[in-house]
């Protein structure tokens, strides 16, 4: 100790104690700068304006000095202090929030496993504390268990060898962690070696990209549709082009330059080669894709642009900016609709019939720029009709932005999915039989389109504007858990258009970047015919 007293550090410390009385010393926290903006040095004095000296220990108090700060776990319960630590962000995102663009189901599973292992490694369950602490009947209450006041995992001080409560390890047990060849604990090894649920992998890059010049960047239009005969129809400016998937051949169906008109919507009939085309001037054209011929035209179908079209067998429904929904039977010679419906106060930007055009497909969903979703039943209505025809069967008001994205669940009858625009960002699921909302999902970005998978119980959503970094993405969600299966990126503008191939394996997306991208999004449809072979068919067993 004589060497320490005669050293420069000992003289400096002894001189500071002798020259600076305790009552006149100013206190400071070493983590913050002094009011003058400089950090105090070791040789600063009370009278110096550069800073103040640190407070010296009280007389009689014992302090251990060392050359290293070794963390000690004896000062408190590490599991309790770990949970009391302040966290800037939650460890896992809540389920009603969308996962960032780079994430998918595989990465979320890996992140969850990493979080469990980290929790097991940092805050292991102490084998010496099997149960809750029991209060001992003593006079002193200083040893009672209490919530730690410092939210620190480690206490930097010298270990106390005289503490009888310090647990002692028995190294004569061969299963002790000291003899383990793995750097992680046994609980962590069990998590790593346990089998995990196999997740479906989705290719993150499109297998084909087509140029689509003059593809409008307009949220209220519907310019892409895929027919049951595997032909893609696309509206580009005043023209409609057909792309045959089997041969990759492109043909022009029509050109409205002579009418000084522009395409605003296209829609294929459920089964066949008939294509309906709506225009900005309110015209409605019916074409035969086989012969590339115009079969009929409704000159004054609407007074303003037709942004939404939907077929129900031979019934063609059209929604317009004039806030009306018209229903026409294309087999009739007349041009007037047989029914008109008005349930929106602004433009009708989404229309979707339920079912596949069969006898049970009598329910129509419409979405409008007034943030409303209307459910129509052409067979009748429980509500009295208004000035323009029957009132909607249901009217949903939960969305806070325009509703363009509409999709009926092909696996469960009566389930409708709807998506809101920039101010809403939600996907909501409805039971139209009872008029109740089943679930909702906050995607964090504008929902432009929705479509259900035919081969699995999943739904695809395309997105646009976002308040976060994730935007212009295509997301695949598992229903009803609403877990993300994959997130596909590649478009540089809002993904405003979406269609699915007839076999249900491929989706095509269109955006304002004037490109069409094809994705292998879903697995192949299972062949149920091979499974349904009768065991009584002994003919196939004869050799």
C-alpha cells in the first residue's frame, strides 16, 4: 500500500481530499457533461472553472479497488431486471401490423427462434430458486424480496466471498454445464434440435416481365383481367391488347382513337371468350376474343366513366363515377338496364359478384369512394326500395378510405374481404349472411387489390402508398390466422392491377411503372381424381 500512496495517482487523490471540503463540492454524473460543456479531468480542483472533482467516499466506508470491472449476478435477480428493461421497440411485431417488406414467414420463424434462444441464454431459470421466495419471520426486513430499483442486468463490483447466500456449484456431476461441449445451454440446444413446422417457400422474383406502355397510374381503374381460356386482357390508353399465355402471342382487340375515348375497365365473363370494355366517356363495349369482333355497344351506358365491371353468367354489372350500378342482360336486344342500384354517394370503384356465375351467385359487393361497402341481392331485399331501385342488403361503414379491393372467399360461402385506401390501410373480413365483421388486418399501406387463392386458403393483397418504408409490395396472407406467407417486391409504383390465371398457380400484377409481372405464388392444384378411384374397380388389378 505504500507504493500506492507514493504514486502520482495516490498523491492526486489525497490532495483532492485535503483541499476540497465535502460540503462545498459539486456533484455530477459522469455520463453527462458539465454546464460548461467540457468533461472534468483528473487534476481539476474546486477553484478551477473547468469542472469539479468527483465525490470522494465517506470516511470509514470500505471500498474495493481493482483493475477490472467484472459483472456479478449476486446483486439481483437477472430475470426480473431483464423484463424491467426499457425497450425502444417490441421484440416481435403485433399480429395486426404488417411485417416489413424484407420479411416473410421463413424469416419470422427464424426471428422467433432467435428471440427464444436469446431469452434462454440471457435470463436462464435459476436451479437454486425452484419456487417463490418465502418470507422469513425475522425482525429485519432488509432481506425481503423486492423489485430492483436499477434496471441493469449486471452489477459492477467486487464479488462478496463472505456472502453465505451465494450458490455453490457441484462440479462432481457429469451433466454439469461446465463439461458441455456446446456454447449454449441445454434448453437452447433443445430448441435448436426440435423439429419446426415446414413453411411453403415462394419465389421472390417474377418469372416473366412484360412492358405495358400507357398503363394508367389511376387507383379507380381496372385495366387487367385473366380469362378462363388463359388469355390476358390489358387496357393501354385507347387500346385493348390480348396476350395468350400458351403461345405468348399478342393481338390488338380494339382501338378507340377514332372515338377520342380511353379504356377505363376490362372484365372477362366467367366461362367463355366474351370481354366487356368500359370507357371514360361512359360507353360499354362487348367483344368476342376468338374473332376479335365487336358484338354490341351501349353508347350511353353511364353518364361518366365506367371504372368497375363484373359478370354473373350472362348478367353484366357496371359501376360508374355517376354513383350508379347498372345491371344488363347481354342476351336482350334493348340497351337499357333491367335494374339500377344507388347506394354510394361518390364514385363506384369496385364490383365483385360472389361465386362462379352459378345459380347461387346472386350477391354483389360494391365499394365506393365514399368509404362504404354495399351488399346487394338481386333476388330481393329485406329493405324497402328507394328512388333508384332496391336498397342494399348490408352497408358497412368501418373503412376510412376508398374501397376498391373486393374478393369473395371461394372456400367458405358468404365471406367477403375488403381493402381500404391510403387513409385506411386495412383489410377487413365480413360475414355477409349475418352482416358482421370477422377480423381486420392493418397492413400499413394502401390496399389496391385483393384476390383469393384457388389452391390454398390464402389471400393476396397488392399495395401502394405507405407511411413506412414498405410500399408497392405484393403480400400473401394465410387465412384465418392472417400470418404473412411471403412479401414480393419489384414494382417501383403502386401495384394497382391484379389478376390470377385460371389454374390458380400464377398471378399477374400491373403498376404505374408500365410493367406487368408474373409470379408463381401458389402451389399446384391437387389431383383429386386419382384419390377418388374406387377400390371395387378390379379391372385395373388384372394383369
